[in-house]
């Protein structure tokens, strides 16, 4: 996704550190959680903040040493305030009088005035031995060295009036902000006796409202008593946003998140929620990204800094199947890397990484695959290490037995299979499969060589080269011969097919196949007519030759048993040689599953048609487990055209046991008589449920 260069929304200086590198290392498979941005900062500060309202009392002590009379009704005591606080909010308070003489107390023109300044400071270095003595001396000088800070906090001072003013002591221009500050006060009310802790808590509440960047409690001694003034500084009005470092975060998402705040005073709590939603956007998509910094600049411009962990490098590490230690692999690393959709320079997505792991596993050559993100130094990027454990690349398998069904021939009664397979030829995931199967009547010898991704192709095109010699029963179309004699169809096939994904869930296949096929009797001799003198070939010779151009398109849903599926297959005979057959065959299948509570309703429909001069054994056979169930293969009939419909409902019975009700219907659409050599007594349609 292109960078959001057009996002120029335009924050008091408040920064949050970038994504820690240790977090990526310790939790590689989880994105950083979206922390409450400002609440995390403010809570950690305000929780350790002490508003030194007691400095007002300390100042009164200082004035008393200068022979300034104390205000009646105020008890004065000194305490050492939270010397070990990690982050202390200090307020220095001074008392002044307007006098005609600097050394005379009898010419007082005005009551005592108070002013306060508030600042945040980090704890100082451990005090030197001399400083401890000074603290001890200060405690003792107050006449109450045994009094603790917590006890001093419980001393109450009578407050006659509570006001909210700006930092200059004047009324706030915006009464709504003044109302927000007043509404935040809980303990501080007029004509109430307050402790230092209660004043501290109300200062926290004003800051927690989110509308103010500072708050100073100022105590003023008046003729009517002590006036407590909270001098606040509102945040700026929001007038724009500058977002930096976001390459995948949509501009519209930012616009929608900040749109309601334009022209309004920045509320830190609302800004915290917005930043949490941005971090949540990254988390929902499994992306390694978060808001790393925020600044409120002059003019009400918010600068938003986003940290996105881009992929710096991807490497493959082979692990031993038994020890788990790094080893040398047989697969070429580029064969694995080209399967990954995650590329260098992209923001790392865990969801995308999971899909890449699944893709590598479907190659069939890996036993275990995992991706581990690691920080790439101090660059803010991540290095991806893919750990893979290879499966054994290939081997032999065989099985066999003796059947009494075959009584003649050099291998009478022998049935079995033999297979050699190699999953990773040349370390490029190319597959070689050689198999031989022999049954009572049928037999097949096949060689398949598949390159699942042709080198240099960027469309993920695969190539399959096949050679096959098979012998299959001919009664699917021609029926049983008198005396139960067997009729078989011998085929020699050679061809090449190319497949590639077309769209999500769609794939396409194109190929060129040559076929040499003919009928044989039970002794294996070629024949051109059956017992009823019906032709067994289209050319009138012992064999039919054809060159087929094949096109197939497949749609697959989720891959579950009840998901949708559609297949369209077209075969065109190419008469490049005069004796080669010329025909066109179209076949389509569709399936749809619908969940009805715990049950699954499955509907399927298939149909096809052949035009031209084709071999009788190429007709559509109706019946069997993939057609009309309850009948043998081809037992319902055969034809140039066919249509089969099926409906079934499956439901759980007990544990893994399921019950199924089904109904199938198949018909040759009246095209059966057009197929040469078909048994004239067969029915043209049948159903079974």
C-alpha cells in the first residue's frame, strides 16, 4: 500500500518510546498490545505526584521567623514530603505584604498574598551525608521532628473559597472549561476543612479530565479566610494533524478518527482513545505497528509518529528432524522463498506470515515450518527466520496378492501395486511418481513428473508431463458380453498440462494429450466389434487415435466437505492427421453445501455433451459412487449427453457416527441410442434413494 503522503492533519510535548526491540524478540508471534497511550503516561506520573500544598504552611513558618504574624485559625507544621518519590510535583509558595517599611509590621496595606509555581522534577541523586543532617535539622526546627509526612497530610486547613482561574489568575475565557474543572473537584468546596492529600487528589482529577495541561493550587490568605485558587492552563484547540511513518495505515481511517475534534480543545483522554483505536487497527490485522510518539505543537497541530516494523531480511534455517539443531537442507532456499507473499520492505503481518507457513507446508516436502521475527539491530525493522524441518524426500511402496478371478495368462491370479515417488527432485519441489497397479481385469502403469512452479515464471504456473498405459473394463459402455466374457479398453496416453491460479479460489488448466485406444477381448487380442456386431471404435480400425486440447477451470470454496465447488472441462479433438478423431466434449459439475443447524444439506448437479465423431468408450457412463449411487459404474446407461442430480442431508448421530439420507437421479437425455456398441436393452434413466 502506498504511503499516506497526503495525510497532513497537524500536539504539549508528550512522547512515547518506540517499539522495544526486546518485545519483538520475546514475543515474536504477537504484535505489541495497544497500551492506553496518555493514561499510561499520566497515571504513572500523577500516581507519584505530590502537590505541595504544605509549602503554603511552610511559607507561613518562614514568615513567622521574619516576625510576620500568623493568620489566625491556621495550624502550622513542617514535614518532609515524599523525598523518595520517583516523580514529584513541587509547588513553591511565597507570601508577600505591601508595607511602607521593609522592617515595620505596623504599616500593613494589604492582606497576605500567595503565589505558587508548579514543576515536575525527577528524583535527585542519593543525598550526601551532609544533606541528611540538613533534613534532620529542618525536621527538628519545626518543633515536630517526630511527625511523619502522612500525619502532616491529615492536618486540615479551613478554606473559605474555591476558584478556578487561568495561569495568570484571571477568569477563564471559556466558561465550559471552567465548568469542567469545577465538576472535577470532589473534596475542595468553599467553607470546608481540607488536608493536603485532598487538594492533591483534586488536582489529579482536574488533570484527569483531559482538558488541561497544567494545574497549580494557589492559596491566598484574605480577610475572609484562605482562598484556594486552582490555576489551570487549557490544552490548545485542535487545528490539524501530521502523521509520520505510516505506510499501511489508511488515510481515511485517520481522518475519521480525528474528524470530530477539529476546532475543539484537545482532550487527552479522547486522544488516548484515538491512539488506542489506531493500535487496535494494527493488532486486528496482525501488523507489527503502533503509535510511538505524539506531540502537541503550537497552533494546535498534533504530530503523530507511527512505528511500523518493516521486514529487513528473510532467511531459511534447516533443522534436523531428530535433534532440532541447524543442518544443511536438500531444498534450495529460493524454492521456499518464492512461495512467500511476505517480501522485504513490507510491514510484517503475522496473519500473512501464517498463510506463508501454510503455503510452505502444502508443498509436501516439509514436516514442520515456523517463522520467528527478530529485531534488525536498532533500525526498527525485523528480520524473519523461517525454521523448516524437511520430510524424507521419497521412497518405495509395494503390495500384492493372488486372486482366483484370473485363470489364464502368464501372470494369472496376481494382483498388487508398486510405487516409487520422489517429492523434491533437484531440491526444487519437483515431483516424480512411477506406479504400477494390477487388478483382476484392469491394470495401469503411469509416470508423472510435475514441476509445481516453473522457474522464471511469476504467475505460479505448474507443468505436468505424464505417460500412461492402462487397461480398464469396457462394460461401463458396452455392457457384459455373453458368457460373462470380459471386454477391456486399452489406452496409451502421453501429454503435458499447465496449470496456474487465475483469481482467488479460481484455477485454470490447459494441456495437450495424445491418446491411442482400442478394445481387447479377455485374452488381450484387439477386436473391432462386440458379440452383437456393434462397433467398438469410431475409425473402424483396432485403435482410435486422437490429439486432445484440454481446457479446465475450477472454483473451490473453503475446501470443506460442504463448501461450494464448480468445474468446467472442455476437450477438443484436433484432426492434425486424417485418421485422428474430431469431436468436442463439454462437462460441468457444481456442488453447494448449506448448513441447517447441526445438519448439512448438500446439492450437486453435473452434465455434459459430446459433439462429433468419438469413440464409443468415450461416452458418458451413468451410475456408480460418483453418479447414481446404488448402481455399478455405468450400470444405469451411457450417452452423448447426460445429466445427474443429487441431494443429501447428513446429520450427527452419536460421536463420530453420522446419518445420511440421499436421493440421486441420472439420465442420458435420450442420447443412448446414438452411442455405437451400447446394449440396446439398457434403460435410459434411473434413480436411487
